[in-house]
C-alpha cells in the first residue's frame, strides 16, 4: 500500500526536524543548515541502509537533454518507519519534489527535509 502524498510529506518532515540528530553525525559539517534547495525529479534508486536512507534522483538541467544526478541523505530507516514511511513508499520511476539542505561543497547532494510525490 502506498502512502498518500500528504502522509509522505508529514512523515519526512516529522523525522527531519530534530536538531539533535544533526549533532551526532555532524551533518552540519557536510550540509548548509541555513540554506535550502528544492529538487524535482525521477527516483532512480533508494537505499534503505543504516545509518541513513539515501535517495537518488535524476533531474533535468537548464538544457533540454541535460540530466543532473542528485544524492539525498535522509533520516535513519527506523525514524522514517516510525514516521509512517515504508520501504516501498518511494520507488524507482516516481516523480518527487524534495526540499533539502544543500551540500557545502556545491555538489548535487543534500540532506532531505521534506519529500512529496509530484501531482499526477
């Protein structure tokens, strides 16, 4: 069973709000917690591994055939499940929009704060 867009957004937002989670892995070193980016694209892979779930997206760049690959770190699998996400909530081919804290080094990486399925 798939979660509704609002349930997915709520679950991801709930687990992404705790500042103490940033401290133990020093995510603030890798990601700029004072900035956010919005990335929309197609899910290419989801890795449900500890300590953090990884979401991979392909997005369209400024030119028509320009594809950018994004790697987005999420909370731990346990926290995502407690928040209502399931291992099959995000599948390859899904269109999603992600609000994330961007990588400090300017690469196409970020810490996902909110994830929602694109409207059909």
